[in-house]
C-alpha cells in the first residue's frame, strides 16, 4: 500500500475526503486544493457497473460541455476532397489532408487531440487502428468524429465538445475544465456530462449503473462525489 504524502494527509483532514460531496462543494474543494504554479486541469472519473467485454454494454460517445474544457484542442481531419479540406481548415482544424495525412500519422505524427474523418476516408484511416486505437483517437461515428460535415465537427470540438468511452475496467475519464474556472462553471460541466452518460445507459445493464465518481485536479487529491 502506497504511503500518502504529507500534503495529501493535510488536505484529507481539512476537507474530509473520505465522505462523498455534492458536486458544487466538490468543485470548490478541487479549486482550493489546486495550488500548483500552472493552471491545473480538472478531471472527472466515473466508475460504471458494466461488462466492457459485452458489445451491448459499451459506453462511448461525445458531448459538448456547456462551459468548454479550458484548453486549446488540436484537431486534424482526414478528408476525401479539396473542398472539404478547405472547409476544415477554415473552421479551425490544425491540419487536414487525405492519404498524405494518413501516411504522416503512420510515420509518427501525433501532435493532436481529436481526429475527424469523412466516411470515405475510413478505408484508409483504418490502417491507423493500431496507432490511434490505444490512444482513444480512432474516428468513430458514435463519437461524432466520422462525418461528412467536417466543418461543423471541427467547430464543435474546438468549442469544447469532448469524446468519452469506458475503459476495460468500466471507468470513464473526462476533462471538465481547469482550476481557473469558477466553481459553478465546473459544477455545471460535471452535472451535464454525468447526466448525459446516465441518460444513455445501455439497456443491457442491470442494477445500479454508476458505482462511484470523483473529481480532481492535476496535482490535487480526488474528491468523491455524491451522485
């Protein structure tokens, strides 16, 4: 068992971190505990009672946070014609292209956070499964990253739309803002994405869907949420 740091023990005693907190209170604690010299990101972790091995219990999608994520999202777009390439770049994409961009990623280019592709390009983008898949960057229709409307997709992800998916253990990790956000803005983001995930509960899941949740900053302790 790992030994807790002195800072963690002090914070745990001050805020009673063993007890679940309402979202609004948790957001305030996370902000107060974020004392690093940089603007720490704030992340939400939700543990779901799902069997990720079963296709009918997969949890994946995309969602536009009401207050964005507080970060500059780098977006690339795989397109099948010059007009869509121009539209993607005009909408703010950091890079757009066809087979040339596929090869660039194959050769090691990974300086992006979101990859979008048109349906026709997926026959080529499919080659990147081993590269993008493990990083959660593979375009997928359910995540809103396979679409002919690349202009709108780029705009949404640049404005704070996020992708989410449960890992093998049934955990969903998403960024919901930064420590510089006002506490009510953080709380609004947390409540919105949590409601969205619960509202899209797979029909095959029986019993309680959410097993637990916590909110934390990059360098701060996790605060358990009363969901």
